[in-house]
C-alpha cells in the first residue's frame, strides 16, 4: 500500500474515536460549548440513552452566520490563539468536537447571535454538509444530534444498555451543573425531567452554590458537610467536605473542579481518600465538593482530548496542600456524627419512611465544654441539670453495651465500646505525637515467652516500643519482660497487649509512612484499652465518657468509620407515636 494523507472525513472519524467514547461525551462537549458561549440557561434532552437523539440548547452568544460552516471544520475554533495558548480560560480550545460529532451522526445546528433577527441553520450527515438556510431561532444555539455512531458500527456495538448510557449522561450533567452553579440547567431523559435547577437570580455566589448542592445532592449533604474556603498565594480552595460518617460506597459524590472545569482525575481523588483515611474504612469513600482556582498558567489543560485531566506545575505542593487542608478542616468536626444514622434509625421505626425530619445539630466548639465544672462523682440526679451538653446526661445502660442519655430535646444512644475506642485512640495519638506518653510501672513485671525467630526480629524494635509507652526488655534466651505500659491502658491485659504490639511492629512493612505506623499501633492499643461491650458501667462513668466524647475530635465515629452514637429528637419520637 502506498502512503497517502488521510481524507478529512477519516481524520474526523479517528478524532471522534478519541473525543467521543459514548453519547455522554457528545453531551459534555456540547454543554461545554454552551458554557463557553456565556449561556446562563442550558437545556439538554436525550432519547434512548443518547443513541438516537441528543439536543442541547442554550441562550448564549450564538455563532455568526458567516462562521457557521467553519465551526464544523476540523481545528476551527474561536477560542485559541498564540497569545492565550499558555493561559487557556475556555473549556474548549481544540476545535474538534463539532466536526468529530458531525462525522459520526446526523447533526442540525440552529443558531442566532442577535435578539430580533432570524437565525441560521446547517445540516450535516456523516460529515457531509447538506444545507444551510435561515431558520426561526432565538438568540443562542440549538444543536440536535441524531443516530450517533450510526456510521461507526463498531462503536455502536460497544455501547451499553439505554439505562446505563442515560445514567452516565445524568452524572456528567450533575458534575457540570455543580461546577457551573451560576448557570441554570435542565436535563430531560425520554421527555421526563431528571434534573432541574432554579433560574438564576441575584443571590450571592455562596447562596447559589448552596442551592445547587441541595438541588443535586439534597439537603442531607449540606447537613452533613462543612464549608471551607481557603486562599494562598496562587490557589483558592473552597467547597464542602462531608463528615466522615457520611461516607459512600463509591466515588460518585466526589466533585473536583479546577478553574471551573470538571476534572476526573483518580490521582486527585486518592488525595482526599488519604486525608480521610484515619476515619473511614478502606472500602468506603468520603463525599465532597472541591473547587480549585489558580492562575491559568499554573495548570496545563491540554493533557487529553477529552480534557478531563489536568497537570499542575507544582504538583507536589498541591498534593500536600490538599491533604493538610482536608485534615485541618475535619478537625473542626469534633464528635459530630452524620445525621444519616439517625435518619436510618427513624426509618426503621417509623411507619412513614419518606421524610428526613432532622435538623442540623449544633457543633460545639473545640474544648468549649468545661468538664471540670461538673462533679461527676455524684449520681446523675445531683448533677446540675441546667447545664446543657450536646450528648446529654446518661440515664441508664442497656444490655451492658449501650448508654442511653437524655439531651435537652431528645435522646442519644451511644455504643460504649466504639465511643471509648475512639477516645483512647485519639488520646494515644496525641500523646505519641507530642512525645508525652504517660506510662505506669508495673508492680509485677510480665514475662512473655517468644520463639527465637520472633525474638530476634523484635530485639531491634525494643527501643521503638518505648515511643509507644511500652518498656520491654530481653529476658533470658527466649523471653521478654514488660516493665511499663501506657497509663491509659492500665486496665487491659498486659500480655495480650504486648503480644499484639510486638506482632504489629514486626509486620510493619517499610512502605508504610511513619504516620501510618503510629496510627496502626494506636488503633491496636485503643482496642485493648477500651471499655468492652458487655461491661456494666456506673452512671458517673457513663457521663464521664459522654463528656470526653464531646471534647475529642472525631469521636462521632469509631476507627472504622462506624457511628459511635445515634440521636433521636423528641420531635421525631413524638412523630413515631403519632403525637404530632
Ligand atoms: P472548540 O470548543 O474547541 O472551539 P468545537 O468544535 O466544540 O471546538 O466548536 C467550534 C466552534 O464553534 C467554537 O470555537 C465556537 O466558536 C463555536 N460554537 C460551538 N458551539 C457553540 C455554542 N453553543 N454557542 C456559540 N458558539 C458555539
Ligand atoms: Mg468545544
């Protein structure tokens, strides 16, 4: 075969293979064009998952009649020049979407740049221009795509069911609508309205964003997340971080936007997972929305034809900044556990399953509770009940496992083991990081026999065990003796604690960071040092636990991300009994 330059049609079809993976990619490209054209209302319709019909209409700037034929030509764009090549602010810039889509479908574009004049239309079928004529079209652009991929059967075959393709489009529109919260969107699937947002009024940006979040993720997300907004020299980060107990089974509710561009970059999602790692079990995922803003030259958007990925100039800085930002903000959460657990509990009881009656609880300020002011040695009746604590006063223990406490406006059920485990864990971590671990010398040292090979490996770690408050020394040829243990663990079984820590230290592999190692050991220790389920507790002891929960960061969830307590408001209890 001789070498020849490919025809335009073939080049477009090849480009279509890259830019258009499935119908939702065409929807994304068209909506991005509407956004670039300064539209403030965008309507999207799809049929058969987008396979037979996609319509995107906007009220943006429109395309000039003498440029319409150019718009569907390859590498024709109004958005790129030498001057802005390193400073791209538009979503599109490659001039590929329209010709690619047109090469594998039947396309009709109706557009108008002026308010009170007729518009113009163009029809293209499988890349071949059919006719250009005047048309009745208000200011803006209306694009219809029919029978996408009809001329590329291989791609058509690769598409999934109608439901699946519709779902992918819905998710993309959700992301675009979240990112562009100053633009109103409506999505129709087979004539049914699936997503609809309010017309944009004169609200400030924060309120617009809040409205959009509740339109897309519901109020539950707002109730269970906290807002952050931080700036430094080059970057601004803002958005919402879900509380750790409000976790999710996949990364669908993770929204990351860079300079108003929807980004699907797993390496960024992983950073958030890392920052939440200490609070969420490995198979669950945090929910969050994060807008990153920076000068356009700080980020390269020309990484992939679908423009879903970006490269930051200073990636290292960005990575550590995101992790510390998330961690610092999560610290503000204290013992707040997600209201979703309460909702679930109520739904289990309740006859009507539909409503979420709950209001957002006040999040107490760190250390705002003065524990010392209560004499906890007395029974609860003697405690000054005028004091109000968010976790209330313990009334009783049931099944030697759960504490029932009364708050000003409801009741709280606490899982004593899970709650105490978190408290011990956080305290151990604090003491270890500050190198202030308090130890207690054992009156009778405990001797542990080890097999020789374990002893040999462990010998090297004896010094490190001291950092965790364990003083262990070699004792004879094949045993060690434990002389000191952390005060906080003094009620536990010394032998099994020491054995667990020895094993944990031996198993530590070098790929773990210091932080990971410390957290793992603390988590093991916390398990030993905490009140078991099944142990009877006195009222004073229970109140002590509640007060500690209130001042311990993250005590709303155990080390595995399960909630440590559930709250039922009086209001909800009354509803359960039909009193309201
Ligand atoms: P790109 O977006 O990379 O420029 P496209 O092929 O998507 O390339 O679009 C080509 C050109 O057509 C755009 O640069 C723009 O000028 C024009 N265009 C496309 N869609 C619209 C629209 N909805 N409103 C106004 N102009 C549009
Ligand atoms: Mg485009």
